[in-house]
C-alpha cells in the first residue's frame, strides 16, 4: 500500500462516513489525557498510533529499591525466568525485598536462588548504597533526569538504560527517551516506514517533535510491539485505515 498522508486519510474517513460529521482529531475520540493530546497534535504519525491503541495506563512502582533490584534480577533474562528468580529472592526476604533483607541474606543463598555471580554482587552493592544513604531516594526524586542517571549508574550493574527505565516507570518522568532501547528504535522505524539507517538511529531522526512528552511516546512505541503491530507485516497506514473502516467514530 502506498504512503497515505494525514490529509488524505482525513478525506477518506469523511468519504466513508459522508452522512456524519467526523472530527479530524481522531485521538480526541479515545484519549482524554491532556499530555497525550498535546503529543498527538505534534506528530500525525504518532497520532494515528495513539488512535489505534487508545488509552494506556502506567502503573507506577513507588517501591524504588525493589524496582531497581528487580531490574537487576531481570537483566538479559526472559520475563518468565526473571519472575521465577524474583519470587525466590522475595521468599528469602520474607516477602519484602528491602536493602536490609538483601544485606542479611548470605551470598550463596542468593546464588542458589538463581542469581548469577555478577548479579549477586550488583544487588548487594545496591542494597549497601541505599542502606548507607549513598543513594537517597528522597533526594533523588528532587534531581534532574541527568543527575539521577549519574547517581544510579554509580551502582554496579545499573547502566544508563536501567536508570532511564527507573525514570519512566518509577518516577514517572514524562520526557525521557532511551536511545539504546532496540525495541524503541525498531518501532520508530516501523512507525515512519523508514529506510535502513546506519547505526540504527531511527529515534534520533524523529523524536524532536515529541518534546516534552518523550516518555509517553515511548510507551506507545513499546505497546505497538506488544500488540504485534510492528511485526504484523502491515504499515501504520494500513492498520489505521482498517480500524476506521470497521469502527464507527462518535457522531459530533
């Protein structure tokens, strides 16, 4: 299917519903979050994706230590394997993963729970730094994004990507973009039907229009993968037209 620009799509929708008044702002029909509406107004491609997906709920993890410990546990593991090991570690901690409980657990017991040698060292280092207030979550919450990344990456095993995920999913910072996330890069290439770019820099070419809501854009890109859109063999425009042809929009 050839590329269909936004104006053409609006005309096609009006043709389909010629006896009804149809809003040009499709996202308004399914989204009521002001930040999402502002984001969609800045990028017509992303607006179509938001219309396809609808509302997204972000469940924040306010237990900051557990969030980081869980990230360390899950590094380079499948979701199923990470969940199994996390449950084992939680049992060792009597159901609550805290700095104190991790410090008190013998090294060999954490290894027996399924943690690698490196991850055991990482999670112990994190627990020690939080317990001694070298990392103070009350102070971290007040810092700028780059300062938080700098603080967290001092912990063994916490790289920039893990720190960025903490910013998005624990602190709910709305303007974070993780350029090293392969999924986001792949979804961005699909969203814009981009030709292959050296060094896989698809996000860098398009994300300027998402300011200051890059985290929200990221959530929709991840969701486009989870729902199978990116690997469906269909372009964004094809999926968009299928939806508007089968789903009657509200009458104004």
